[in-house]
């Protein structure tokens, strides 16, 4: 069940200022934790959904490296 309430910013600010120091610390921790999670999740999604080399691509790269190494050692 979810309830949405529209609270004006000034009223919300007044409520936050009226909290005890321990409640403010708890609120700050909660907000900081919430801010960190989406960034981590999006980074993990980026890594998991990123481009991947196929076996054929890897073979081409290996052959190119061998050719370059052979060319460099020829004098």
C-alpha cells in the first residue's frame, strides 16, 4: 500500500529542522544510502550489458598482435 502526500518544501524543511540530532543523523544516513544505491546498480547494469568480444574477434586480435610482434622483431 502506498500513500502519496504533497507537502510544501518550506513545511518539510521546518519538520526536518525540528528533528532531534539522532533523528537527523538517521535521516541523513537513510538519504545517503538511497543516493548511493542507484549509482551502483546503474554501473553494474552498464558492465553486465556492455559490449562483449566474440571468439572470432579475439582470434583476429591475437593474429594482429602476432603479426605486429613479428614485424617489430624483423630488422
